[in-house]
C-alpha cells in the first residue's frame, strides 16, 4: 500500500442556517486519507458524518475550508457514492443501473458493456441483469449500488451506511464481497457506519466523531491482518479493547447531547 | 419439493391445494360480478320499460335502442357521426396533451418558470372551456377546429398539473444519484425527470381522456352539423329518444374503451412499477 495522500481535508466547516436555530454540522475538520486506505467514520446519529460525505461527493458545499482529492491524471471521475438502500433507480434495470455512471460519462459502448458485465458477474447479478429493482431483495439492491460505484472506476469511493437496512446474515456476505472487490481494485474508501463491528471488520482506520458540532475526536488504527473474520474480532483482546473504547465514546456522546437538549 | 406423506395425518399439499382451488373459485366469482352488474341493470331497465313501470317514451327498452343502433349503422349515417367525433376527440386530445406535457415538464424542472406560469394556470383552470365556446366559435368558426380547440383547452389543465406534480415529487435521492454520477442536462431529462414523472403524468392523461369525452358532446351540441353530440342534441329536440340513447351509449362505450387502452399503454411503458 502506498503512503500517498489521496484525500486531504483542511479546516472544513459546515453550518446550516435557519431562522430559529442555526446548526454547526461540521466544525473545523482536518484530515488526510492515504491512497488505498479503507477508513470508517463512526459517530452518533446527527453528528454530521453524512454531511461530510455529501461535501466530498459534491452534493453540498462547505461553508469554510476546502478539500482535495488527488488524481492519477487518468480520465476518471473523482468520486462515486454508494447510497443507502433507496439509491438505485427504479425505472432502470439492474444492468442499466450498474452502467449508469459509465453511460453518463459517454464512454464507448464497448467499454460500458465490458465493465458492466465484469461487475455484474463480480457481484453475482448476472442472472438478474434484466430485472427491475422492485423484484430484488434489499441485499441485491445494495449489490447493484456497489457494482455501479466500482464500475465507474472513480478515484475514491464514498459509502453512506450501505448495509444499514440489511439483516445480519446478508450484511456479513455483502461486507465480505465488498472487501474482496476492494482488495482487488485497491480503491480508497470512506465508509460511514454506526456499527462498531462493521467498522472493525472493514477498516484500516476508524475516525470517531462527536455530535454537534461534528468534530473528529479520536482515531483508532485497526492493524489486524486480513482477511478478518467476525470470530477473530470478538476473540482478539486488543480489538475487543478497541471495541470498548469506541463503545464508551459513543455512550458519552449520546449522554452529552441528551443533557444539552434538556 | 416432493410430496412426502406425514404418517397418520392429512397430506399438507392436498389441504393447500383445496384452499388454492377455493381461492380461484372466489376470484372467478368476483369477475362474474363485474360482468353481472351492467347486465343486471340492462335487464332491469328492459323489464321496467316493457311492463310500463318506467314510461316507455322516456326510457325505451335497451333492445329497442339496440335495434335503432343497427338501423342507423346500416344506413351509413352512424359511421359518419362516430368518425367525425373520434377525429375531433383524438386531435383535440393530442393538442391538449402534448403542450400540457411540455409546459408541465418545464414548470416542474425550472422553478422560476413554475413561479411565473402557475398563477396563470390556476386562474384559468376553473373557467370551463365550454363557457368560452361562443368566443371559440367566433374565432375559429363552426367547423372541426372550434371543437378541437375546446377539447384541447379542457384536456390541457389536468395534464399540466399532473406533470408538474410528477416532476416535483421525484425522490430527491435520484437527483443526488444523477448529480453524483455526472449526468448532463440531456441525460438528466431523459433518464431521471421524464421516467420519474411518468406515472403521475399518465394519471393526468387518463383524466384528460375522460374530460375530452365530456367536452365533445357539449361542444357538438352548439354549432355543429355532425358528430355524436350533434346526434344526441338533434334527436332530443326532435324527441327521438331512442336515437338519443344510442348517442349516449356510444359515448359511454368509447369512454370505457379509451380507459382500457390507456391502462394497457401504461402497463407497457411502466414495466418497473
């Protein structure tokens, strides 16, 4: 893994102005993510993690500060986002959904077909390629979403709690599949989750956020060798310690915001 | 799975199969009810008219109306009326629907246009186009054009309003997806806005179809020399009530036919629903 900086965020602040109550969603966030790194952003709900992701995804503009995503000079989109469950488009078939980004970039038909076929196969969606999303299960829908993002071959991948709506069994399978595609492509991933287990299983590094104003308050390196299994995570005393550390932090944050609300 | 017998008990598949059959029979009975209700109404009408419970002069029995219809059909007079009316309906419908969709999409996609045009739409919508018929006849004459314009005017509004609603109510996550994956203006329109608005838009078109039929009859009552509405009106004035009923039933028939046709089209172009 190279140590080049892929994402560089400097003093990023985002406030939402409303007449009654203005909110500082993100407060002076600075961080760097290395090329090929898998980083999970964990924090209590409403801590601004989605806002941070949306800023990087160019769906929201920061109030102050800036960020850069390093490019390799090739014709690649800067980022692609894996949205939550409703993120695949119901009037496009599975194949059209996976090919969406490539078609939007007006790539040659042959390239579109090749890459779409590759990721349809990779995610086990070949058989379903001509179906519409309404006929798919939640897990299948998220496979489409992941395939669409990877097929687009972006510089970085942004994932907004992609597995939050899935049941435990499906979640494990999809996490494994995601890791397998990730290790093959070596993409830089920024992944939002509120599940500590998920963060420990997936990431190289976990960033902990505080709620309102959203700040990065802790960083946990997960250097456990891959491939990791859930059993290892539960059994390894070091990792278990990390779990407790994150858990305590989340508890404190929830308590704090509850007190402030009163 | 093969049928595996559970010892000493009933075969579960047999039980399920029996229940399935019962459900099938129930479904068929319901379909029968749908056919039965209009038939029953016609039978009741026939009976009451023939026995004199209802005045036969005002309510001629359905069989007599049917006879008159066949007479009119064979004299060739009928085909002309139907043809003219259908021509006007179709042309007026298209002339209302197509601008309705275009204006509706523009209003839905561009909020300044929406803010500018919506007060005009809202102010004009409650005015019945039929009330403007005298003016329309002065402007466009007593030929086909005035009827076509009247229908178009009535069809336009429900289509505009539903198209705007269709575009506005597209889930914002699809707009995010389009933006995130770099959709340009044209792709956004063709891949997101148009298909996303389509279901609600088609409801508006369905409403427009019904309004077109309501309008044609009234429009042809004033300043027309042919058409189903003309037939109804002149038959009424001459007290030829059997002929009048033929006209009314024709309108009802075409309304039903067009509804079925549009539903069919809807299924074809919205396979993802």
